[in-house]
C-alpha cells in the first residue's frame, strides 16, 4: 500500500523506486462500515487466483454468490484489482467476474482479465482478455520482464488453429 504524505514513523516504510510503501497497514472504522468486507474480498481474490478457476471445488468459491450483494436481485460484475511489485517490476493485475445471485445452475464467468507493467512513467499491457479474445503483448522486451517463454504462445496458437471454427 502506498504511504501518504505523513512523515512520522518513516522506519515502517519500504522505499522502492522512489515510492514510499507501507510495510503494514491497519483498517479501522465504525461497526458495519465494511472492514470485514474488504478482508473477505481480498481473501476471495486470493482464492480465485490460487484455484485458477471459478469452477474449482473450494468452500470460498462455492459461497461466491453470497458476497457481497446478498440482498440484490440485479446481476452485477465484481472487479478485483491489485497493484504489486515483484523483483523490482511494478504490476497491476485485475479481473472482473459475473455472477448471478443465488443461481447455482448458471456458470460463473471471468468476463475480463488484465496484467499491466510499469515501464518508465507509463503502464504497458502484458495481456488482456475478455469473453471474445485474448491479446498478448508481442514486445519481447516486455515479455522478458515476466520471463515469458515464446514457445508457450506458439503452442497455444497451434492448438487454437487445430480447433474447429465453431469452438473458437
């Protein structure tokens, strides 16, 4: 979490690429102000990422329909986004899921997913996908930052070209 402008307790900060990052943070607020919802949402995002699918057999994912719009009859997307630094590279990863409240028969879907990396002062997409397509940045310099093996991309293209048109 990026630190604010406060200058006390600087020993609790991590300095990374000129940014002041909090080593830890505290969430506080009045009763029923959403503290637990933030923690549950972060745990849910973690579970979705670790399971690799919304259809995985995980208790947290089985109860997905009950978060956080349990009393809403409207189908609404849920956006999850995290910003992190790994091996000196600044990333933003997000995905959006569509669920239908209390409808266990309908498949849950990841409707979009993106991974971006900061290059200089701008953010560069590594990959983006939606329900229709997947776009992978072809710039070898960008892909090398995530240690992407181009053979994987070629293998995926080959498998996709072997599929009948009706499945694409």
